[in-house]
């Protein structure tokens, strides 16, 4: 009945790979909706527990904060929670090191900071410099890079953020 809740439920199903449940919800299945609601609640709890565990692992650059995770289920939700509610003073970068050696990056910042800084451009430029790819929006962006280039990537992200915020 509530479109925002429906989007959250379908999104949670997609994030854990329950795409058939998500599709059934969109086709009007009440049974799938009940299952999706359960999945969504479990997903939210998992994300909040992850945020609680990872809070002490946040590291700080000159103009960014960042977190490195190993094969995490969802970094975008974690990055959003940290940047909006716990560490809004600087852009937050979450690097998710996958088993195949690729790193998926989620970058988030506040609307206030995004008036002076474009995370999409930061992700695009920093990832290009290390042979990856990136982009997105001013407040929410991402990239894909190789594990070997993480340190170089973080230094470039920090440098670009400092330059834009100067």
C-alpha cells in the first residue's frame, strides 16, 4: 500500500538475490509480499548490525573518511547510514573487496557538502587514474577498481575531495 515501503522490500529482495520473490511482489502476490517483508526486516537488521560492528573501523584521510570491507553483502546502505547519520562532516567511501580481487566502491556525502563537491566526478577521475571505472551522482557515486590499486585510489579520492572543498 505504501510505495516507499514496497520499494524497500523489493530492493532488499534484490540485494540478497531473491529476485523471483521481488518479481512476484510486483505481480501482486500477497504470499510473496509477506515473504519479502520478512526478507526486508532481516536485511535491515543485518545492515544495522554491520554498521554497529564496523563503526570503529572507519579511517580518516585529510578530507574523507573510509572503510574497507571484505565481501560485504551491501556497501551502499552502509555508506549511506554512516555518511548521513554518524559521520556527516566528510564524504564517506566504502570499499568492498570481492573474492575475485575486484573492489566495489560506494561513496556518499551530504547535500550540504555536495554543493561544493561532486562525488560522481571524484569517482570517475580517481578510478580512471587507477585503470577502473566510476561515476554516479553528486551525493552518491561508485567505482570499480582492482585490489592492488586501492591505496592509490584512496589517495587520489582524498586529493580530489580536498581540491574541490578548498
